[in-house]
C-alpha cells in the first residue's frame, strides 16, 4: 500500500523519476500528502491527472523560507493552494484560542507544521517566488472566507481571502468540475484574468459596471455595522444554491469581489468516476520514519457514499461549502471500493463507516428542489420536518446489506452522523432495526446538542422531544434484540442564544436522564456559518432580532462546567452559576440537586420571608433512556 512510484511527486527527484522535466500545476497544501479520497488535495490532484495534466504537490512547505515553494520551479499553468482538510486556524487552535498540542494531518501528529491562515501565507510566498504566476486558492479555508468575514481569532472583520491572499481566482465548494474547466481554458491559452464566468469560482475586478449580480454591503459597511454584516451574511447564505443562486458582488475599497453561482453537484456517474481514480489510499512513504499521518486511521477503512447536507445546522459549514443538495455514489461504486479495502493487508474485516456529512441521506429532500432549488430561508428538518420531505432508506439499506455479505467483511459500522429526526419520519422501521442489529459498535453517536427549544432554534436543530422519541425507540429495539448498546449524545455549550438559565436546564436534563458526558464542545465561531454571524453581531440574520451571546471566558466556563456538574473540579464554578441565577434549590441533598452541600442551618421563617428566587426546577417528562 506504500509503493512510492504510485504517488504523485512531492520532490524534484520524484518528478524526474516519472520522466518529467516540469509540471503543469503545483498544489500547495497545509496537510501532509495522503493520497486518499477523504483528502481534498488527493481528489483534485487525481482529477487533474485524469484530465491529462502533470501535477506536483508541495505538502506543508516551510512557510518561513521562500525556497520551499520552488521545488518544481514555475509550473506551466498555475499554483493551486489550500490549507488542508480543515481551516488552518481550527487545526492550530482550540475554541479557547489555545494552541493545540497535536496536528493529526502532520507527520507523527506533530503540531506547528502549518502557519496561521495558511492559504494567505502560502499565496504570498508563491507570489514572492514567482511574481505574476497564476494563483488559484480553494479548499475549506478559502471557501468559507470568500466574502468579508468575522475572524474569531483576531476578533475583527477581515476582507475576502481573495483580497488578502493576492490570489487571482478562488474556487469554492468541492471543486472538481471548476478545476478541470480552469485547467482546460488555461491550456487553451486564456489568461487567468479572463476566467470570470465559471460557476463555483470568485474573481476580483476594478469595476462592477455591467455585472448582473446581487450587491451585498461592502467590506467597509460590514466592518462598521453589525446589522449590515448580518444582512450580507443572509444573502450570501441564501444564494448558496446551484439551481436558483445568483451572482454576488461585494465592494472592497476601490475593487470588487464577484462570486459566480455555485457549481452544480456532481452526478452519480461523475462522483463514481472521482472515487474510482487510482488513489494509493495511504500516506506518502516518506512519512513512515516520522510516525506516519495519524488522520489516516479514521478514514483508511471508511467509505464516503454521499455529499451535501439538507440538515444545514447553523453552526456547521457543510451547507455553505458542499451545498444542501445531496449527491450520491452508485451502489456498484461503493461495493467496488469495499472490495479494494478487503485486499488491503491492513484490513481486519471491519468497515468503520459508510457515510458522509450525514450518513442516512441518500436522496434529495424533495423533488421540487431539482427544478426550483432548495427553499430560501427555510430548513428541511428544523424545527419540524417539511411537509414535502421525502424519506427513503431503502437503497441505503440495500447497500449496507450487500456490504455485509462481501467475503472478508465481518462488520460494517456507521460512525458518521445519523439524522435521528429524518430517521423517525420513515414509515418503516426496517432500517432502524438493522441499524441497531448490525451497524452500531456498542455506541451510536448522535447530536441533540441541547434541550432548550429556543437554543435549538438558533442552532437550526429539532426540538428535544424529537430526540426523546428517538432515544426511546432506540433502547426499545436494542432491548428487544438482546443487545447492550448506548447512545452517545453530542452536546454544545455557549452557542448564541444560550443563557445561563438554559445551561442549568441542560444540566438538569442530563442528571434526570442519567447522562454524564465525558466531552463537551464549546461553540467554535468558524467563518462562514450563520451561528458565527450571530456570535459576532448578536443578531439573528433572518429576523435581525437581538440574540444573547455568551462571550467572556467566565460565561463560557460556567456553561461548560454545568454540562459536567458532576466533576469535582467544576463544583466552585457550578456553585457560583447556581447562586448567580437564584437556583440555590439545586444546591443540597435533594434528588434534583446538581451540587451536594451540607444542610444549612434553618432560619426562623418570618412574615416577610420570601422564597421567590427559588424557581421551580426543570423536570423531564418521564424516563426515555430505556434504563432501569
């Protein structure tokens, strides 16, 4: 699995071994080179290779040394630059803005191999090295920062990354189609400056005259006015649709950034072709002595069968990057990949995942979207499922059955997210039954996120009653099948809209349902999401109503501690939070109390004494976790 001559070159020596004296394109990336279709660089490089181009890859160049981007010399057509599979700032910093100690996409997991804002740094390095060479930026970092955006780490509004980086063109979304269009037109002699009409791309112009596009508030306007920022965010998000989306223009000083409408999702045939390219499915052998690339462990025996997500949670970037329309691979293509896995000497019989952004989406949410696009300003599932929603697990179930029947396959798990609200809408329990029987490895991870309806509305998630129904059904089926399996809920603290009282209600919900989360995710304001817009502006971009946002370290610490109230080290913070909210009724020895405390001395009650501050504690309606 690690034959070096099957990889694309990452050095001049490897380029010469292929008999090349130059390359057509150089891809610069913030990740180590892993030639696996779970990595964007692998996909784009193989797509270019398949189209007849010579591609060299510079993984994790020394960002302090301009010579590091000169490995292949000047490419015939262009440099293509990305930060890696995730935003470089997310890769380097926690939600508390602390440097991470590990980087799973670097050799040996060693941190510090990529710079802050890697796309911009690499672009400037290439510009210093080669002057006016065409530079195309893409990947998730560029895609989510394509317009003026709030940067959490700098705590300020920054211009489009296209302006900051000095690149010529930005490719947003998954990128396969526009990459080939760009390459072919450059090969045909067109200038990079003339490539202004390709869907899924963004360019800079000195004049917006004659451009038929929606105008969003300018960089200076969104920097000065939070209301204008929220308005711009809503328009940018609403037009992220390949069917009805319109061009968008945003002024930056005396220049303009212009976004063409999103590229259409790949057809099943096109997606099959992408995933059947000759990937080595492993990291480059040069990393072996350095400890390998840890990220391969999560994906080496996993299969992606779909793209896109019509769930579109407000805190998630998938809908803005991949889109809400679902694209799927054929069953035959997925089976073919599974057979390849069984031939891998590392394979032990377990396919770790057959999923994607949402594992159980295998069809469009409704037929209307194919002609009219997805509804503007509405969600398919939240707060309640749309009446036009079509739910069908039949083909996914058939696929899983065929995978289970393959020679050499012992188990097929589903570890990427299951949309439990979508699952409950299925009139048949057939998929649910087989999910529990065959595809859960002891624990099924699901994402209720919170219990407050108001907070869940701001998240774009279904209300907690839906999760209760799902959990009840899950445990009933599990018990009926004689299994011992559990739900592991993802929970989020400090999301916009979450007051301290909401966090207390969530702590009570967890206690009364015997749930003790070992990990809690603080809301992380990453560029390009509706939730990040709310975090920065304290406005809901769809209503322009005020939203409370917990921002200070102490506010975040209190909310996080409440979700793990049972940990001794959190007791002082939880005590303070409860007292600040007047919830001293939750301090003591009662069954609803969150914190144990010695019984206080009883004061003599007087006519003027009052207990109005002691609010009635939250009480869950019955038990729903299936446990005794």
